[in-house]
């Protein structure tokens, strides 16, 4: 079973964290979704954190996980912090493989999304 | 002439700001782009700031501007800071109309983008 772990920054504002959780649910409900489950996690300021998110995937039966950084820029969070958290989790030898995908901002489709989004006024 | 003003947060890391500038160029080069120009601006930490970005659009001939917040969550930056900067610019009665579009994270297409992006490993 393959799971998607959607990793966002996390916010002090619960509404912003709930937006991420709802996004995870929307990804899971897409017809094109071929993951067996989608779990959201937060680098900081909200729960589950990355370790808890990985544990949740394992509890739900994941044998492999794709960890996707939901970040716009390749700053320290994407380059160091998220890989560091995942390396930390792997050091505990969990019964699961974890790969890190591209971060959101690097997507080839971002320019089209920006153009589409800019047309939605108000 | 209608311009897109793509507003990002801005980073101390020049590479992250350059990513935004390159994204603006990619949006401008899309076949589906119907703006007469695309200008990038930053809320803080980088230039042009929002006031400078609006001035640049006007210099380039813009009669109307769509300001798009390139932000993932509807935090204070999206709810207060960007509208405040634009209200401040409009108080100077520039010869241009400005509308604020949806912010990136609210796009209906985001779930599909997440799914696609998660498939790009390494």
C-alpha cells in the first residue's frame, strides 16, 4: 500500500491548517488518485508533525510513502528540515520506504495554475 | 493594456526570489497568457515591493492590473497586508484599476497539481 504524505509548514492559525487538511481530502478524492491513502502533516506549529504523520501512514498499512513538500520555494525547510526529519524517522527503521517528491513550487504546471488562479476575481 | 502583478512573500535567499521572477517569465510565455505583461513583486525582503511593482506596470502602459497573491494560505499577508498595500497605492490615485484575484492556495486546481507534483521523484 502506497501513501502520500503531504507536508505543509503549519500555522498558528487553525484555519490555515484546516485548509491543508481539506486539501489532503480533495487529493484523496480525485479520480486520478492512485494512492491508497493521503495523510497531511506539518513541519511545525501544528499536528501531526512529520514523525507522527509517518507513524499514521504505517498504522494505516503503508508499505511505501511519497513525502511531498507543500512549499513554494526551495528554502531551508525544503532543502534541510524536511529531509532531516525523514532521515530521523528512517533511523528508527520503520517498516516502510519513503521517497521525497518535488516540492510544490517546482512543478512544471505552476505557471498554468498561476494564470488560471489570476482569472478568479473576488 | 492589462497586466498581471504576481505578488510573492519575498525571501532573504536571492535564489528563492529568482525562482519567482522565473515563474513570472514562464507565465508570460504561456500560449494561454492574455495579459499584456507580467510583473513580479514582493511583500517584503526583496524588490520590487508592491508599490514599485504597481509603478512598473503603469510605466509599461498598464490601464488595469490583476494582483495575484502567490501564497498558499489565507493568513494575514493575504487578508490584510496585500489589500492594505494596494489600498495605499490606490490612495495616490494612480492612472490604473487594480483587482485582487484569488490567492494561489485557494485554486480549485491545487489538488490536481499536488497529485501531479508528488509523482515527480528526485
